[in-house]
C-alpha cells in the first residue's frame, strides 16, 4: 500500500503543464490513501491506543451504526445532516441578505457609512459564539436561537467584504459611468454590484465557514438533532469512533456547501472565465 | 458650438505649508471642431485641465465653460477616453459601447445602428461578444474610443489615451484617430507627454510649464500641416520625416527642455 502511494507520487511529480489538474487529483488521492494506510498500520500494531483513537474498523462500524441502523443520538445521520444544513442555510441567507446590501450601501454612501459604521464597529469584535448565552435566554434551546448565533457569524464578514468590494472598484470605472451619464439604479446594478462581486463572494465564503463553526458550537450546547448533537453525545458516551464519524460528516458538509458556492460564484461572473 | 474655454483657471491643493498650486491662472480656448493637444512635463496640471472640462474636477478660481455653459458635472456630451481605458470588465465589447446609449434613452433600433457603426469605425468587428480582459491593450482602447464616439459627443476629452500602449500599437492608434477625426470631426482636448504624437495629431499644441502649471506657448500646427500637405501621407513615419514636422517637433522639445529642472537630477 505504501509502495503504491510512493509510486503514485513519483509519477505525479513527473507530469507537467496540461496534466497538472489530473496530477493534483492523483497526488491528493495518494496523500489521503497514504494517511489511511498509516492509520491502519498504526492502530493494528497498537502504536495508537484504541481507546484514544479509533481503528479504521471501529470507524466503519460507527459509521454504519449512524448511517443505516439503528442510528445515534436520536436519529440517523441523514436526519442530523438535514437538520444542520437547514439551520446553516437559514442563518446564512438571513445574514447575507441583509449584510451584503448593507455593506454595499456603506461602501457607496459616506452618509450610510457614518450612520451605520459605529453600530457595526460595536458588533464586529464580538465573536459569534459570545451570542450563545443571550440567544438561549431570548429564544431557548430552539432552532431559532441557533439561527440567531449563525446570523451574527455570517453577518460580519458579508458586510465587511461587500464594503471593501465597493471601495476597491477602480476610480476611473466610477468616473466612466458618471461620464456616460448612467442613472442611479443602473450604477448600482451594472457597476457597483458586479464590481464588488469578487469581494462579495470572498465574504460569502467566510460567512459560510462562520456558519459551520457556529453551528457545531451551538449544537454542542444542546440540540434535538444535528451534527453537533452527534459529536456531543459521542463525547458523553466516550465513543471516539463516533466522534470521528461526526467530524468527518461536518468536514464533508462544509466541503459540499463550499463547492456549491464556488459553482454559483463562477456562474455569476462569466467574464472571469478564460 | 462646442468650444472649451478655460478662463483664469487655478487649482490649489492643500493649505498652509502643504499648499501647492497645480494650475496658475491658465486661460485657453479649444475652438469648435478644433483638435488641441496639451503637452508638458508630468505634474504640470495638463490632466487637471481636461478633468475640469469633463466635470470630474473643479477650479479653485476661474471658470471652465464648454459650449458656453459652466461645467458643473460630468456628462455624455463630453466623452472622456481614460489612460487606463476604464472599460467595465463585466460587460462585453457590445455592452460596454451600449451602456451610455441606454442612459441616453436612444431608441433600440437606432442604438443598434450606432453601435454597429462605431464598431466598424474602430475595426472591432468580430469582437462584439468578447470581454475586455480577452483583448489586447490596443483593442481595449479601441473599445473605449468607440464607447466615446457612439455617444456622438460634441467634445472628446482624451487623457494620454495611448500612453499605456506599446510603440507599434500606439502608431496604429494615432493613424486611426486621425482617420476617424477626418470622418467625424469633433472638438478634442488631447493630453499627452509625447511631443511627436501632439504634432502629428493636433491643429494646435499648447505647451505647459510645471509647478505651478502655466501656459508656456501655443504652437499652430494646422497652417503648417495644410501648407506642407501632410494629409497626403498615409503613414505617420512619412510625416515625421518631413522637414516641417521635424522643425515643429524640435521647437516644442526646446520649450520643454528649457524648463527642465536640474534639481531633479
């Protein structure tokens, strides 16, 4: 297995130019395969105590338990996943639907900046997780409380990056639109928004990442369903294999959601393609 | 009538110790359909003059009028061609040229004809659907000029439009501009630091001094151009070889050299 990994790496390193995408895939796959192989060897030889870190077999068994039957922490993985993703999307869209326009407005109008920035400067340094106690007091251990925490996690980066997006538009481009006599609405839709779009998407990616982090933290504190609940319950049960399954599930969720955002990003900026 | 009249225009930046005079009581006129090139060392305020005519900057004192009206804002009647092109990267060539027409509420059928005409004029056929980043610098500047011409502006303001281009492309663009100017004469204020370009293109060349920006001298090129029949030559290098051209060029060079500040070196 190891020898195979080295072989793959060797052949990958030898490739150039046109194959680089493929090469990267091969090298990446080989790295992960190597890691799994090392894990397998380390746990069968007893280099890692099974109580601290699960063996691959234990991992697969735990994964089967939660994915198929009978489930774990009051549900199947699919139920937990669906519930978590629902909260992530609710928090993400509720925050960015307000954050992006607000950031754009602050970037465009000095008046808006003067009005809103002081409030924003107060909220900005508060870590999203610091809102958890208040969210629980106000909204209980409900989903609404989690959505509120995620809202703050996603709100801040979407505002900041939309704001810098507008500010980073080349001055001559703004001047060109004024010279052309473009009306207010068209300046917003045809100049400000597309000009800020690359930065807006940077913000959205950070917002999404913030949502994922905040979700797991919020669910650790109490939830009926969710990936954080799986992690929490597995921790209470001292069940390392299930903890690992939960972590992998969180990682895959983040990976898929980010990939979806990447697709939306490249679709919304056709001019950036070669 | 679309003349540009700068009357005693001054522009002062900062105050106190940091106060510096960029333009000092500059007065000149660009007559209707006249092509005036403004040359001068960097920091002489030549671009500031153009930006005032464009309505992108305003004089500290004095007035800047275009077509008899004091300039108080930018507008499509005074089209600007920027040094860095300033195209909208997210719009195709066609959309870039069309954008100004939409705000002028030109009927769609007429807009289509005008866009097609300006695309043809600037030799951009076949590139309508391309995005700016897919084009070379020279092609991008053609789009910027097409975007200005399509508005049918009375006044064209060009701020070192060929400054960012390589030598060959610049030569082609200069010849093109002269050709387009013959088909469609306009009042043009052309800012440049390239003396040859100024003599080749302009009816009149205004030489400015640096800090504070003042007018050093105005050189009439048009009478020489007509008398020596420069227009009979198609290529810029043939014109540049003419004795009359060399004479004017040298004269302007001397004017610029005289004010060369030895403290700079």
